[in-house]
């Protein structure tokens, strides 16, 4: 099992994008406790303006922030769980931050799927720094008397962000724009600027080589009944809601930003990048350098991956809005390790059938892992990370936050082990029951393996299985371009191998 808990204890290096403007976020008291407020530059000298240096947030300080969860666990409104796959280091990261920007009705959620040699570092960096930057920028936009929405003036950086969204984002009709709440327009502007800053910080960070490593990000901010989602890459957000017949249905809130989408492919080709799939995986379109069959990135937008940023890869988020109603029950954010083997409806059914809110994310990951073994028995399962955000107050029966007698050695063990049902079946029982073996003809329709479901599923997590010696079904990144280490210093010398 894996966890997105970082083992590093040095400074995160998340500098404030509004340094020197007196914006507040956290104040360090004399007793050393981090209290709610607006950031003042922790680690940068404290006080207003962050000591003039922009402030650097220490990792230990960040991880002590109340209401911020980034390892397996649960609260009254959310649960999260990640598990390492069979490909190596767990490159997935996740976050739930309640009372975001010190507002009791606001929560931030996100999952981040890294790829490449240092993808795990990129994903954790984005997890730790992106929410900080967004909260600062959003708070500044909300309190700025010179907001462009009030007097029509914009600085050059704001204009650049808006022009990027107009060029690569989905345009809104004038009528739709008028119906949107002001908070969405302000938050959308903040997201565009923050995602741009995040990518720039990754590029300038000497501690992480992001040239051929990167990460997806699907982020969510819920404030009251307003839901805003920003998406980069192929992680996904799905809403569980009730239709007019009170049946539970799945509504996909994001678009998987794959290279074969017409809009994405047109941009990449316009920038001289190439988009095509290999013969042995014709369903997976990838992004390639102009004159080199690398790196073969299986997404059209990502943080990092600077070897492709001149050839159509962007980190501009696809931002959407939804007004929540009483029929909306929960939102699931997950990496592609889940969506590759489970449909949206299956995911919604699994979350609904979980014995409690606290175990929903764990149940979903367990079902995804078993679905990998069933559907692709010769492939290595991918990392999985899930965040479940519940939109309605918990009932007496469903409110069961688990208590732990002691902290486990592995943070991935923060949820009690439970048997989990077949992901393609739903049960009305209070507990998730072990799967029963389906009939042979149904099994044959769902996968090409001759192994039975009972043989594929094992309750012993430490037991080895055949995929350890198998092949990886889909990698986000296929291979690295060949270059000399000195070539990375100069864009001019890169052209030698491009």
C-alpha cells in the first residue's frame, strides 16, 4: 500500500504569489500553533508581507493546518484513500481542505496523478502548493477594490490569463455568463492565474526535474451550493445525483483531456507537436515531439513535462461550474487507475453501497484493484487515489467516522480492512460482502481471461500475483527523449534532438 505522505521534512518552497501586499493567511502565535486566518508568509519571517521575501511555507507547518487531510482517512464531509499499484512508487496524491480560505462553508478537494521519473514529486508539489496559491489569489481578488469586474481595468498578467482561457477554454454564451454567480467569475480568474504560477514554479524549482515528469490535477471548490471544478489532464470528477425517478445516476463533471480530442489535437499540431497511437495500443493517442518518437504522453494538458510545452502541451485548466441541489449527493474525484477499469455508474454504485461514509473511498479503491486483476490479469495495476466529498449532512446510520487505537506504520492503513463486493454488483446489506464467482458465460463477456473471479481476488494483500511479471497496460509516459545533461540548460541545444 502506498500513501501520499511525503517523507521529506525540508521547506516546500511555496512562495506567496501576492508577497508584499499585506494579504493574510495564517498567523503564527507565540505558542507555535497554526491558527486560521489569511496567510502572512509562514517561514518567511511572519507578520504582514512575509518579511519582504514572499514567505516560504514549511512542510511541517502546512501539515499541521486544521481541516487539511492528505493521507488515508475521513471526516464528516469527506473521505480519501490511495493505494500503490504494481508499477513502482505511488505517484498519486490527494487532498481535502475544509474551511478553505477560513470560510466554514468552503472546502477544497483535489487528486493529482504524477507520471515520469519524478512524477511522485511533481504530484506532491502541486498538492501542497497549488491550494496555497489559489487561496491567496482568491482572497486577494475578493477583497481587491480595483477588481477588473468592478472598474473594468486589468493588468497585463490578468489579460494574459483571460486570453489563454478564451483561446483554449470552452467559450461561454453571453446569456450563460450573465447567469453565473460572481464568485465563479472571481474564482475562475484566480484559478487561471494560479495554475499558470504553479507551472512556472515547477519550471524554476531546482529540486525537481520536471523536463519529462509531470502531473494531472482535478480540483474542486465547494462554497455553499456553488461547485467549481478546474481540471488538467485525465483524472476525473463524477457527481452522484438523483434523477426525476429518484434513481441514482452518475454525471461526469469533467472531460478527460486526451490528445485525440479535436480541440486538443488541433492545438498540438498547430504547435508542431504530433498526435498518434501506436499499433499495439490503437485506443491510446499520445503526444510526441516533432522529430523524435518520444515521450508519448497520453494526455493533452499537464503540469510539468516541459519537453512538450513548446509543442502544444499546456497547463491551462478546463474550468466548469455547477449549482448544487438537494438531489446531488456526492462527488468522486479519482485518478485514472480507477476510471480505467470502472465506469462512472459503477463508481457511484460502489460509493452508495459502502457501509459508511468513512469507508467509501477505501471500498472504491479495493473494487478498482480487483477489477484490474479480473479484466487485465496479465497487466500491472495502476496507482489509485480517491476523494469522496459528500454534499448533504450525514444521517445517524451513515455517520461512522472510524477511530484508530494507534497510528499505523503505513498511513495507507488508516481505514479498517473490510471485504468489498464485486464492483459490478450492488448490495442492499449494511456491509460490503465478499464477491461470489459469476457464471462462466458472463465472465467470458467481461474479460478474455480464463481465470475465475475467485482466483483473481485475494484477501491477502501481501500475496504475489501474476501481474508482477506481466506487462503494463497503459503508461502515461512511454519513453524519455535522449539528450545530454548539458542540453537541458539551453533551449537552443535542445533543437539538436528535436
